[in-house]
């Protein structure tokens, strides 16, 4: 049997959807996971096969050869094309995983489709949904990730704190000056804060780099994963790196702006803390200040307090 898994474009989404790929693999399927950036982490997923998605659209003929095609819905044109083909009877092996679903927006649910529970993490939802497709009563959240190279030592740099101050959406980022202030406070506590950003983001942090903050260079996602695997802790925004740290069993703290979103999108493997703005402030119009300026509502002191609780809890 052959299966295809199509995550959304983000690396965090890809790591999560690898739960589906791995459970299919363990159930005897020959699986191909279609994702551009996940190829860089291929050594971390032995026995798995990856293929890039270079075109703007998915080729229907490619997916007709699979017995099962699982797609994470991201409301993109390429996914809508596959859904349309399925509804027209051109693709009968399609299962859409809906992180969020609305009948008015998405239409009727197909027999293989899965609608996620907003109060469970993505990792739990993907595990349960894949288990339903496979008829498993006790599905696993394991996605097959394996440290590469094998000589890496888990949390060997126990005082190193990997900080990820960016994300794919700037509105989800805590203030950069607060991240720098936090790093200074962590250093005062005898910890070793390191900022993990992509090479293309280095120019945006030039002043911080010149001021002596640690910004290691990562030429690949595999190098970044190795750095995270040997770090003691992770602090960051709602972003890919939080999922990677959790997946690698690294204690993590996420600074985020929306509790409802984080109920679903929180890292779903290793235990961690989430720092949010005060929940008593209204979200509805015209009270949009919390949504637009949430960074001002989370202080460095609050994040440091949560982090120290994380250290006490996880060691």
C-alpha cells in the first residue's frame, strides 16, 4: 500500500504531520511526505521518504497512484484544487485534516476527512485522526524523529537556552528589545542564552550581534536541530522552533498572543509553559488593543518568572 502526506508549508506543520507519516509507515504503508524544507531534516527521519513540492499546484495524476492521500488543510489554492477533484470523483483516496473547520467555508465533510478538536493540541489531533483512518484504538504521537548524528548528547549543554525571537508572522513576535533584555537577565542567572535565527534574518539583528549577544550561524535545519537537541531549554514565539524543541524532548516556553489559538497549536510533545497576555482584557471590537499590542502586556519579569518555574519543574 502507498500513502502520501501533504503538510502545510511551515516546518512546524511538517513536523506535526510526520506523526501521520510515521504511523502510516508503522502500519505497513510505503509513505512519501511532500514538503520543500523537510528535506533538510531527512537524516533525522530514517526509513522515511520525502519529495519537494516545487510547483504552485499539485498534479492530480501523481496522487491517483496512492491508496491514501492525507492533506493538512491550509485553505491554499493547491489544497482547494485537490478537494474539488475529490468532490468531483477524480480523487477517491483523499483525506483532508481540518485544523479548523466551517461548513460555510469548507462545505460538507468527505467520508475520510477529519475535523480537529480545538481543545486538543495539533499533535494529539493528528495522532487521533490518523488512528481513526487506520482503525487504531491507541494511536501514538511519535513521528520517528531520531537524533543525527547519533553521537549527539541530549541536553548536554544544560545551561544553554535557545531563544527563537522570530516567526513566519511578525504579529506573533514578542518585542525584540524584550528578548534581548530577557537574554541579559538569563545571563545574570548564570545561564547561556543563544539566539537562533535564519541566515537571512542576521541583518535585522546586526546591532545585537555587534553588542555581543550570541547568534550562532546555522547553514541547515539539521544543524539547528542538533543545536536544539543539546540545549537545556528553549524560549520562543508561537513558531516552528517550539514544535521542534518539544519534539526533541527539550523543556520549552512559548510567548504567545492568543489562548484559543494556543489550545490547538501549542507544542504537543514535551511538557512546556505558555505565557499569554491577561485573559480578562476583551478581544472583541472595538476593544482590539490586546490583539494589536499584546507584546506590551507581557513583561520580561513575567516571562522570566515562568521560565524559572519551568526550570524548577523540569530540571
